[in-house]
């Protein structure tokens, strides 16, 4: 009897431990690509997208981590798809401030178009309004061995973000380096960053405290409005485990901040001020 009771307890404990993995949500998107992206300002989002042969476009939906809809995007590709035999597409980057200094989303993608007598490969960058920001044919995103088998064409440098493409000019293959318009301190891809803990109090009134993962020498904190305009820069110049930002003089609004650290990539986030 004792053995039987012990067996029941063991099964019950095992079941409870496995019960920690619970279904949370289902996305009914058969055949579509599905992933998680880490936006520099708005944080992690679920992302589903499809290159549509019927509509000749890229359709994309972003969801918050609570599974509510965040943003729907659509990019018209029809001008590249005239008298084609076949075509494929791939999304490389989804970012908010690598290509420019606003906080709207930009998408770097490629399409490969098969025509009767040739293949044309395009690198394209669209903003979230569907406007084409960059176009280059016979170009490929640089494959860098240092990053293993994942294609990486964008690099964050002390001189700002750069894009490197492998381009055929008709005679030979060339590596072309492009300077991008994003902010050098706030333009960061997910692999270069650890997300910061939440700033508090948020909403703030007189001050907001930004905790860090470890002691870091912070040079300054820059505050931007939601249009990407620099409001002010507060100098810190000290080693700290958290940063206190004075908000007493700020108007009620949502602010984006960028912490400029010594010998370390910048860190960003946002907070709200209420009066």
C-alpha cells in the first residue's frame, strides 16, 4: 500500500512539473513565415509574413507579446514582377532606427526574379508606409563567416551603422559599403543588446530610474520625442548600476531614451511622463 501511494505521488509530482509548459495562444497562419523580432524601441514582437504570388506583395503582421495586434504592413512588389516565370523572397531585417532616425519600422528584404532569359536579384528597403527607401539589382546581402551560417549585411560601428552588399557590376563582383542614416548610438540589432529592465516609476513625474544589468560607466542620456527629435541630453559621467533621469521640467509625453556608455554599445528604451 505504501508503495502504491508513493507511486501515485510520484506520478502526480511529474505531471505537475510537466504542467508548467502550458498552451498560451494559437496563430492560424498556415503556410506563412512566423518568428519573433526585437525592435529597438518597441521591443519584442511576434511576426508573421507572406510573399504573395497572387497580390505580388509582402504582407506582414506584428503582434505584441500579449498577442494583441501591433501593426500591419504591406509592401508592393508588382513593378519587379512583370513577365516572370518564378520568384522567391526573403526578409533579412526588421528595424526601427538603423536606416534613419525616426522610430518607424523599416524592412530589409530580397527578391529573386526568374525571367525567360535571366535571373535578377534585388535588395530592397521599405519603410512602414510602404515607401521604397533603397533598391539595388544584382546584389546580395554579405555573408560574413564570423557570424556562422546566418546572412548579415548590417554592422553597427563607432562611425554609425553600415550595410555591406555583394554586388555584380556587369564585369566583376564588388563589396559595396553603404553608410546608413540611423543614430549611431541607438541603432542596434537584437544580437548586440540585452534588453534593459523596465524603467520606474513609469509613468514618471519628477524622475525616472533606469536599472542596468551591471555597473557601467554612463556618459550621458539622450531623450527623444516619438518623432525622433532630440529633446535634450543629460550628462551623467559616472559608474552606475542605475541611472536617474530628471523629468521634473519635461512636458507630459512619451520619451525615448538612449544611454551612451563608455566602451559599450548604447542602450535604449522609453518611458512616460505625466503631470
